[in-house]
C-alpha cells in the first residue's frame, strides 16, 4: 500500500523558541488522530534541525531538511552535507523546491547530483517539481514536468524509488493562495505515475507516493486528497500553525 504523507515545509521561518512551540503544538494537535498509514514530516531550518529531532523523538513526527549539498565535504561555505544531517538523525531531505530552483539557480542537472548524493547516503528525498504559470497557460505543463522528471530522475534504478517521495508543486500555486483544482492535481499525478511506470515499472509507479503542494489549507485539503493519485501534501504556510497542519493531516 502506498504511504500517505503530510510534510510541512517551514522555509525560513521560526527561531529556536518558535520551533519548540510549534512542535509542542503539533504534538498536542495530532495526539488523538488515527495516523495508521500516514507519515507526518516537518522541516525546520538547518539551525533548528538538531533540537527538532530531539523534540520529535518517540512521537509520530519525522524531521526533514529543506536542502542538502551534493558533495561529501569541503570548501562550500554555508552548505550542509549528508553526513552532517545523518549525524543529527535526519533521514529525509527536500530536494528541488521551486524556491531553490528560482532563487538559488538549482538546475535539473544539479538536482540529479543532489538526488544521487541523498540516495548514496541512505537518505530519503522528497523531490519537488512543477510548472510555472506561463507553462500552464501555454498548456505545456505536462511537457515541462515530464522534462524535469526525466532530467533529474531517469538515470536512477527502479529500486531507488524506495527512497523517493515525489511532490508536484505548480509554481503558480505556491504561497499565492491559488490552488490547483483537484482535477488539475489528479491529471498531473496520473501523468507522473504513468511516465514513472513506463520508464521503471508498474510496481514502482504503484508504490511511489506523489504529494501535492501549493496553497493547501484545511478548507481545501480533503477535496485534493480525495483524488486517487494524490497521496498527501507538501504544505508551506499552513504548516506553520499547529491546528491548521493537524486539520490537513486529519483530512487525509
Ligand atoms: C511549499 O512551499 O512547498 C508550499 C506548498 O507552500 P504553500 O503551501 O504556502 O503554498
């Protein structure tokens, strides 16, 4: 059975005290939820990762990093390696978020290297992809997403997908309040599952979790999650409020 996943991307928000308070709030808010087949992941900033891992110990909450450098170590000022993440107990890394692509120049080719580094280190990737507004308007969204997946993931082996979560995030829906309709999300998720199936295997396609991200809120989560190929969400703004995040988890 495919895993259901709700992952919060905290971006550059929350200092030490705020991180502590938010984790406390999430723990309290999700305590009574039946989380049978659902994974709950949060991704604080680098400086709070270590304390977040400690605070989430013995709970249902997993802690992911928002990024990672592809090199083992070396002269890469300001960067963080897989070994560093592993040393504090982080097992999952978000790779290829559209903000990393747009503001930090991360290309498909670089993301392929990052994915390789994540997998070589026994970590798990949440790989983000999605089209921009102009690509959607030109009806090039399937073409664009197909190309992002091909460039960053098609060199992998089928078995690598045990450690990959996919996250479709249309750039025009991130932080804008505008959400893809459930039908638009389903169309893309089915397309992605289909090309993964053709390239790797039906087994891989059926077992890989595909999350939707882009202005998911308590009010729209249930409808989006009801679509057969949507296995959960990557949540930005609404992941910063414990009650909202819990309501989204409840909707799955
Ligand atoms: C995100 O940053 O991955 C995201 C989906 O943000 P938001 O939910 O705020 O649109």
